[in-house]
């Protein structure tokens, strides 16, 4: 599904430079291919704003080329923003009001960095639930990541996420719990996925609420689930969108926080992510940096490039396959909705036969 650069968002040009197929609007107009219009509610903090755009747009653009993909990033009030991020949003983001008027086929909601388990007390809670309430009535499917999953679990099912004693941080092995669901069609029955969070919504909580858990881990918990209707809401608790070095950048940030005195202890390595060589690099850097700080000398530079040959992406293929399946279903359902309202043998409330899927 080629992306269409419908405005001058810098992420489109970055993706072009990385070899992604990004069409100009002029080129898209001369192709007889259906369009899908996807909203991207980006709630990530300023430092991750552009990275999050690129990660999700890359996943969307990597899907089967059966449609032209228009992705519209937007955000909500109640999120702390600096001057540069506000300027980026003003210049390149859509407004929710404009998207409501134009309409969307599907919606992606990113995670956010929030420490308080009581999400409904956050300043962005009311604007977020306004977007969700509109999307439930007007888009084919909503896909949520991490904190957005926790927020919708609270909003719809009254599920309170639970604070964990330690951060769940690393790459974990998962199994497909429901192999019959079309979202996991042609996906490995066991695969890795990254997680990075302090709070958890358990598989048991989701199942008690009537949701269907499709992928889970004995260690990391629920990774992928769907709403009781099996498609209108898709919940990721992990991060299929992460780049190979996303956890490395998080580790670097936490090390810098420790060296700056913001946290008392050095961060642990992300679990099951560093190879022995990467772990040795991390430990050597930390020892050098602590020594330099003690001596009052110049701080060494974190050797990010040196890790390149020592960390692996073991989740990207599975993440792309699930996104491909999700957008394929969106494509089919929107196609059915655009045809005649009555089709013999087809239940208009369940055109893909999802009600026949059992867990």
C-alpha cells in the first residue's frame, strides 16, 4: 500500500530516503487505485513525535499494494508540548475537526509517556475519549498501542491498569492464542515483540471484559487483543512499530538520566535484547562515564553506532504481517460498505463473517 505524501510533512521525505515507496499527490491522481484514509493520533512526547510518525507510516506503507494510503497525523489538547513541537504540529498536522468533516476509514492511536496509573485523571483524557467516541461511530477499526490500549480498556470496560514493581522492558517471546482470527493469519505461531511500560492490563482482565486475546506471553502478558466484536478495536500492549534501535535509544536516555542524577540507580539492560557483545559495550560505557563523572572530567559519548552489529530485530516481520492483515480487513469492509447495501448471503452487520470466529 504506497503512502501518498499529501502535505509537506518531513517524515514523508525521510521515508523516501530510506527506500520506501511514497507517491506524490500528482502521481497518485493518475493511478486507478482505491484510497484508504487513516488517522494517526500521535500522543507521544516531543522527542518521539517524528519518530512515531515514521514508525507507523512505515508499517502502513509496507502492507500489500492494494490501495493508496493517506495518513493524517493529529494530536489532542492536554499533552505538554514545547515550542518546536507545537510549530511542527501547527505546520504539518491535521486538526480533529477537519478530520471529522473529511472522514476516515481507520484510526491508529499511539502510546504516551504517563507515569500515573489513573489515566482518567490526565489532562488529555476528555479530548481522547471525544476522539474515540467519534471514531466508534465513523471509522471501520481503531488500532491502539500501549497506553492507548490502557485508556480504551478503562473507557470501555472499566479496567484499571495495574502498576508493576519493575518496568517491563525488553523483547519477549509470545504465542498466538487464537490461530483462527484473520489478524494473525500467516503470522508465526510463536514470535517476539518489544514491550516498554510500568503498568499492565492482564489477559485475564481483558477476557473477563469479553475481549479476545489473540497473542500473549507467559512473561510479558497480553500483546494483541480485539474487542468483543473481534475487529472494531484492536489492542496492542507491546510495540510492533519499534525500530531495531528503539530500545537502545530508551536505554541511552535512562543511562543519561542516571548520570544526570535524575534516578538513583543505573538502568538494567532491556531483557532479551542485548547480545553479550552489546551488554559488554553498555557496561563498559557506564563504567567509563561514572569514572569521568567522579573525576570531574569530560563525559564520554554514548557509542550508539557501535551497537549496530550487536542488536537484532526479531519482531518486525510479525508486526508488518499483523498490520497487513488489519489494513486488508479495513480495505475489504470499506469496499463492502461502498457497494449496494444488500448482498445476498452476506450479513450486513458482519460482512466478513467475524462472528463465526471462536477463541
